[in-house]
C-alpha cells in the first residue's frame, strides 16, 4: 500500500468509528454534557486568577504606605480637620474633587446616592469626605478608622494616579476606568496639605517654603518621580521638573517603561510601590547607588531597601499581569473624522516617517525603544535624570485619554497640532496645513 492509500484507509476507518456513536446518539438517553473546556484549562484559570488578584492590588493595595502618608507626614489629620480629631479646616468633598480626586459611584449605597442627587448631602463638610472614605469610595485613597469612627490613617493606591471615573453620576463621580491617567489630580497640592513635611524637607535638604513652592509648581496631572532620587525640582529654564502621569494601559508588548526607560513595567511597579508611594517592600537597583547623580537615593538608601516585612514583592506578578490585560480605550464615536484619519494614517506610515519609531500596532519599537534627545529634537534634562540618557518612544494608543496637560513627558506641546508642527520642523517634513491636520487626526484616533 502506498502512503496515500494508507492515509485514505485510515481515514475510512476513522469515519467509520465516528459513524457508530452518532447512530447510537439517536437513542433517547442523552450522554452527560462534557464539562466546559474552560474548567480544565489551567492556563485560562491561572490568567483569570492573576487578573483578579492584580486588579485587587491595583485598586485596593496601599502596600503599607500609611507608614509615610499617616505616621510620617500625617495627611489624614489634614483630611479630617480639627473638628473630627485632626488639624485645620479639613478637606470637604468639594475640595477633594477640586484637587482631582475621583469617587467610585459603585461604592455609594443607593439611598446615599439619592440623597446626594437630591442635594441633601453637604459637600462642603469634611465629615462627608470621611463617610466616603469609610465606604472605600475615594479612588486611590484608603482610610483607616478606629472603633469610634475617627480617621487614624490614610494610604495610597496605584489607582490614585492611574484611574479615573466615567463621570456618569456627576463630574468626578462614576464608574472606575483603570489605567486612564488622572490628569486632574493635583498630587503636589495634596501632599502640601500634610501637617508634617519636616521629614521630606530634611531628605531633600530644603526648607518648608521651598518644598511647598516645589509641590505646588507641579500642577494637575503631574508628579516628579525622580526628585526623590536626584533632588532636582526645577529644570534649568526654571520650570517644574515634574512629568505628566502616563496611561497604565496599552503597555503589552512594550519593552521599556516610563518616559526615560527606567526598566520594564514590573521593575517600575516595584520602584513606585516602594519609593514613590512609600509602601513597605524590598527594592533593589544598583544604578541608583550613584552619589553624584542620585544623592537623595544614596542618602535614603532607596536603591536597596530591606524592610522587615515585604508587602510588595509577592504582588508584582499579578499586578504586572493586570496592567497587560487592561484594554486600550477607543475614542468616543463621532469624535474622529474617518477620512482625515485614513489620509493621516498613510502619512504616519509613509512620508512623515512616524512609524519608523512608533511601529504599529504597538506604536513604539519592538526591541530597545529608546532614543537620544537630539533624535527627537528636544533638550536632555529629563533623559539625563534617567538611567540611560534617552527618551522612550511613547506608545501612542488611547491618546484621547491623555489630552489634558499636553504631550511629551512634560506636556511641552499643548496640542496634537503642536506636536506635529514640532516634528515637521525637526524632520524637515514640509507637510502642508491639511496634511498636518490629517496626521494629528490619525494620532488622536489611536
Ligand atoms: C502619585 C502618582 C502615581 C502613583 C500613586 C503611581 N504612579 Fe505610576 N506613574 C506616575 C508617573 C508620574 C509616571 C511617569 C514616571 C516617569 O516616566 O518618570 C508613572 C509611570 C508608570 C508606568 C509606566 C507607564 C509607561 O508609559 O511606560 C506604569 C506602568 C505605572 N506607572 C504603574 C503604576 C502602578 C502599578 C502603580 C502602583 C504600584 C503606580 N504606577 C502608582 C504616577 C504614579
Ligand atoms: C526617532 C524616533 C521617533 C520618530 C521618528 C517619531 N517619534 Fe514620536 N516620540 C518619540 C519619542 C522618543 C517620544 C517621547 C518624547 C517625550 O516624552 O519627551 C515621542 C513622543 C510622541 C508623542 C507624545 C505622546 C504623549 O503621550 O505625550 C506623539 C503624539 C508622537 N510622538 C507622535 C509622533 C508623530 C506624529 C511622528 C511623525 C511625524 C513621530 N512621533 C515620530 C520618538 C519618535
């Protein structure tokens, strides 16, 4: 028998074998339904467990950062105010919303929601803020209360900076949108409310007035992740050295994370949880043990933390996984001109050469996605604060969530047409006005 014939033969046997049970199946007693494939798929089960655990960490974990925010700088006292056992006037819900904090509407019981809608809840009263904290409804901030209802501590969560809400209940109040950068959040002003900033002043080697000036110079949607390592609060041109809060979605497949490529997502998560949020955990990076470049990191030993407890490391795997699973939001229907987008896409991938760095569909380079400042025609200040003196090619998806505060790491370009104008000049593209508008429309559609 040749090979073909043998295959045909096997085929016939198999067909015959299948025919038999089919004939039997016509009898009344139905075979028990096979268990769904999902239940026996260890990978899918693991994936869904990782997503659940990662979401819980992203939304709810403070990593023990109460040690800094409450025990050290005593922010909880400023939130509660003197009448409720704290210090000063307290923070009303109106003030909290004004500094960009968001409220998770799904945590508000129906009766309370109705009372808010009916104007029966005093949004000028810090007691209402405490009630919201008790409901665990303030996105990114966790309050701890004693049995008498006194606020005894606050800690912060990843969602503080990397989540917003959909405003479906009221401005600043709605369903959570994990991964969206909170460009309303005025982190500097919030920190500056804390009654005891002396330890931070000591660490940075500045007085209270200078520290407050620095903190209030950040503005909404911004934070300075490097100042606690290099102590550089201002750029040489006198502007704030802070950067914009980036999106935490759209990073699957992206190699280097952060504007200056500190490392992978999980590298940065450990760094942030321990050294930015001031959680309790182990972190190690010998690159920061550089007295000249990172004097504050050396002073604080933040390059090699060895706390007794480690409330971070065990959570990194699932936290990483969750961020990779965050969907990239698409622009609202009708917000993009489809024809302009098509024309702009052709330019992006062709004559304007954008896709040579922003490689679709990642919109950053597969590989080492880092560039010298001169390549993109900007100054080296922020790049030089990072480990390799370069800027990371920003992955561009979900741009419509990042319009507040401008574009590039420090928001130096107020609008997308300004970004396009910059590239047109720098790369001598000689695009006409219509082409520039089309290119901007394409990027905003991603
Ligand atoms: C106080 C605000 C704040 C908090 C809290 C915060 N981040 Fe960030 N995050 C930032 C800023 C600002 C950057 C940009 C830093 C840079 O590039 O220098 C950033 C960068 C990132 C990036 C890199 C994004 C990119 O485009 O590569 C990821 C991922 C990230 N954060 C995840 C997290 C996670 C997870 C947590 C909790 C463990 C967290 N962040 C907590 C402000 C914050
Ligand atoms: C040589 C590589 C390179 C090329 C070519 C390039 N970019 Fe970029 N792009 C970068 C880098 C690096 C950054 C990060 C700059 C920063 O944050 O300071 C960036 C940032 C951006 C941003 C800001 C994103 C944000 O979230 O703030 C936009 C928008 C953008 N590029 C669009 C384009 C367009 C449009 C083109 C084509 C005209 C283009 N880029 C060509 C490397 C490149």
